C-alpha cells in the first residue's frame, strides 16, 4: 500500500500535461486500477483485520483523489494561461485604417434645406419619380399642346406616364391631398428629369425642392421673407435677395429670385459674372386656376406662394463646384472633400 501511495503521488507530481495526469488516474484510481485491486486482497485477511484494511485503502483512495484534483486544477490553470498568452493581442500595433463613409454632398444640402423648413413648421411630402402627364402638366395649368411644354423636354414612358420634369408635380398632388383644408405648409424634395444634353451646368437628372404655402392672405412679402431666411441659412446672414419678373404657368405673378453673391459679397466676381447677383430659384403666387383644379373654391383672401429650388444649384454655389456632372460620377477624390462639411 505504501509503495502504491508513493509511486502514485510521485507520478501525479511529475505529470506535466492533463493527458499524463489522466493516465496516472487510470492506473491507480479507475475501477481496474491498483487501489481497487488492493480491495481484492481483503478475502485473504482475517475478520479482525478486514475493517482496518478497508479503512486504510479508503484513506489512500481519498488522499490520491485529492492530490489528483489539486494537480488537475493546477494544470488546467496553466493550460489557460498558456492559451491566453498565445492569443494575446498587441493593441499597441497600428490598426488598418477603416474607410468611413459620409453623406453625399447633395444629400447634405437636401437635409439642410429640409431642416430649415421643418423648423418653420413645414411638413415634408414626397412623390413618385414616375408620374402622370396630368399632375406634372395639366394640374400645373400647362394644357396639352401648350408651347410651355417645350420649356421642359420630357421623358415620356407612354402617352400618359412620364418622368416628372419638376417637383411641381408633387405640389399639385399635395394640393389635391389637402383640399379643402387650410393652411398648407409643405416642402416637396425629389429627383426630376429632363431631356437635356449633359454639360457643366445641365443634367438630364437633377433634384429640386418645392415649397408650397396656401392660406388666408398669404402675400409676396411672405414669400420674400421665407426665401430670405432660406438663403441666409445656406449662404450666410449678410445675403439679400431680389425679385425679377418672370413667367411660369402655375404662378401669377411669377418671379426669378437672385441672391447677392456670397463669394464677392455683391462686388462682382467670376462666380456672379461681375453682376453681384446669382440667380437661384423660380417662385411666385400660386395661380388661382391651380388651386381651383385641386379642389379649392376661390374665396376672398385665399392665396398661396410656391417656389422651386435646385438642390445641385445650391450645392454648386455653396461648395464652389463648377461642373454638375461631378455629383454623379462618384469619384471618391471629389466626394471625400465634403467630409469636413458634415
Ligand atoms: N417648376 C419650376 C421649374 O422647375 C420652378 C417653380 C416652382 C417656379 C414653383 C415657381 C413655383 O422651373
């Protein structure tokens, strides 16, 4: 018994891996192991000797089991330490730089415009890029065969459907949706399409944001105040605007809006072609026929204004981009420069 004890303790002590330790356990402590085999010698002992012998064998078994457990815990800890050491990550190594994206400059302007109007209590209404001739033209007071249709060369899908040529198509739908309720205060952003030849200032696809306010006693002065706020948020608090007479079928009177040049502060430079002014958007008082067609009965004092601003145009002026096609060719070297404006 003593020999078994010494050998077992020594082997447990010398085991350097969990596998080796398991081997030792099998040799001594398993059912067919050396300690169990001691029990078989019981039958050769006298009745007086048997209890003492049994007790000794049990004590040996417990002692070896405990030594095994302690050693096992020790080896497990050691194995874990080794693994942690092996899998250790050197966090001081320089990381591979991640490319972080950013909003497209047009999206930045789109959202900035939306924010300006949301703050003033406007709702945002969007529509479908494919719309009907009816909402794009007829409801905007541009009847079939009217020469004004030539101003906007249109992509037709069939006789009835087209790619909207202006966000005024959303305006006419918004009017119909709200009629006969007042007041209406909405902005309608979206893509528009025209059969233009692409060059530095034209694109067959671009974006507009339409503004529409209808209520009692809305005046041109309200329009002017609203647009002044718009250009000051986008181009600086010193900007002023001026109205020039213009013509649109869906507004009367109609105006072309100029903003004082933000590059030279109105003194004259290449951006404003030495005039001090930059043409920025079209606007006017909503034509009574447009209101009527949408379902508003004409009444004393009922009036509204509308404007349509080009998102690319604002972005080009704001960021000094001279070719509209840059917004659509997705050259990373171009796009990455807008990170600092986010
Ligand atoms: N729809 C006009 C255009 O695309 C812009 C506009 C909108 C003008 C609303 C007046 C009022 O040119």
